[in-house]
């Protein structure tokens, strides 16, 4: 799940689409989408015909001039945190227009200003810090922390143990005991313990490499990493540490590119961006 965005085409307004089957009921709803000002009850056949028209009424399916997936929520929140680090005062339009959820509109004039602010963000090299979980043996990042979720990135509903990390280290909390912190370390080792009985769940030992404090539970630090062939494989990293590293705007290309694309589409058509 995440955030999507689209911009409506102008085919209907410019008379380039096939005639709407119910032009007297056509309107744009509060989110900027073509709709019928009829109740769905007792008008199912009309809505079905209208949906078919939207799909094939012009060269743009659903009458979308542009439609794009912006990001999953973790990536989206991470980008907002980066904007905040650089300083919201430099990005007033993005602050005002980027949505809190799957709804809302951004006007063409706001899209122009937001596009300029995105270009400014691209020059914010060296002023953005991210907290990473690092494989101590290879130095490679395993995951990045998003403060919007309290640093949490793994949950086990069977045991109640949740995993996460922030600038103060990797941690394990017990949600069944009001999120009581069971383990925290900046540098630690994960060991797979030998099974005592086949009918017991596999256990893992976490060792703080600075204090030598130990904690055993059946919830591992398990990550999914792509190998050279592109296949996802489970990984149980052994020696891990938490480290803050500086990143540049290119780190956020995954969201800058679709945002740029949809904002330009709004400018080209004169129609608002619809967040969904």
C-alpha cells in the first residue's frame, strides 16, 4: 500500500472523446474524478455503462492523462523527514500540498511551485542524515529507519516481540507488556541457538557487543535481500550495528522521479494532481 497520483486528460472538455452516455449527469467529484451525480441505487446499469465509457472513451484509459505510483508509505514518510531536515521553510508548497493520506488535489499553480522546490531539494547534498542498520562484516546497509513509525520495522504477532532501530540503537520491545524494551544495543551479534526440542520454536540470542548483555527470543532479525540474480532471499545477519550516514538527494530518486512526472503532467494539461 502507498500513495498514487493522477492527472485527468482534456479530451472530454475539448470534445475529443466519444460522447458521454449521460452528459446531463456528468461532473467532477470533490477529488477531481469524472462521476455521475446520481445515486448508485437503482442506477447500476448507468454506472456500468459510464465506467465502460471512461475506460475507452478516448485515448487515455479512465481519462487519465498521467497516472503513477508515488511510493509506499515508508518511503513517503522517509522523504518527508528529509524535507523537514533540510527545512520546511525552503519547501512551503510541498509542505502544504503533499497529502497526509490517499486523497486531495494540488492545483496547477501549486504544481509549478512544487516542481521548483523539488529542484531546490536536489541541491541539498550533504545536509540529510539517515539512520541505517549496517552489516558490520560488509559495511552494507541492511535497512533504514523511519521515525514516523517509531523506528519499528518488524513485528511478530505470535510472540508480541517487535523489532526496530533508531539513532540510539537496535531494540526489541514486548507489545504484550506495554511495549516494554527487552533489548537495545548500538552493536550486537545475532546467534541461532541449537533447537532443544523439535516441538519448540527456533530461538535466537542477541548479544550487546559493548555491554555483553544477552537476550533470547523466538523473533529473529530476518531480512529479505536480493542476490545477484535478483531473487529475494532470507538473511539472518550475524554482526550488526546502527550508524547515521549522510545521503544526497539521489537517495530519494524513487519518489522524486514520479513526483516530477505527475507535477509536469498537471502543468501540461492545466488540470490538478489527484492524490489517491
